[in-house]
C-alpha cells in the first residue's frame, strides 16, 4: 500500500512528460508567433535619423512587398500600410472611435473593394517614428478591416520618398 502524499514513480514520470511538452509547445508557439508578426511587419520598431533639418526613416518591405509601419493616431497605436493610391489617411470606424475622430461630411469612395460610403475627418496628430503631422485630412471607412490604416497622400505628399532593393526611405524637411 502506498503512503498518503507520495506520488507513484509512474505518475511522476507522466507529470514530468506532460509538463515538458506543454513548455515546449508554448515556447514554439511564442517563437513562431513572433517570427510571423515580424515577417508581416518588419518595421515594428521604427528608427528615425535626423541630419541637419531632414528626418529619415527606412522601411523594409514585408514578404508580400508591402510597406507597413507602426505609429500613432491621436496617441492610439496603429499599424500603417503605405498606400500612394489613397488620397487621404483611411481608418476603420472602430479605430476612429478609439482615436476620438469625429465624422464629418459623408461621401462615396472608390476603392479596390468597390464603392463604399465614407466620412471625412481630421486627424489632430499622426506620428510615424520621429515625424509628426498635425490636422491631417482623413476618411473613416466602415468597410475596412478594423486593424487597417491606409497611410495615403495626405501624409505621404508631405514627404520625399525613394525605393531601392526592398527599402523605402521616407524623408521630411523640418524647415
């Protein structure tokens, strides 16, 4: 008969075995989750360089060839997808609510997904690395993915940019 409070060796072995696999699976899941996130957005930690009056940011293309970058809209953290085909900065309705954006005039926008109803808005402050933009024209698009923000020409038009070998360099003259 076994003593109370003592675990049989077979049970102890099975517990060690189960704990080993749980820890291994958690580690592998964390590693591949971080790796996939880095592949989707290689620009999660933007580094800005200032030379004289010019601030530069270099962005790496993701595996689909798109340029994504983390930033903020009215202090709300977002991930931007740079889109030279977008006239303004376009945000989802849920993100607009989180960032405190007000709906202005309604209108129609012609997007890759078709024609959709949108509202104009003004973004008080938009940050991309050390670059800050104020009173940026934008649109609120309820048909957009909730996590998506298109960084359109209302910001990109204020920058110089060049692309070479999968690297997009954005520069802003601060004069």
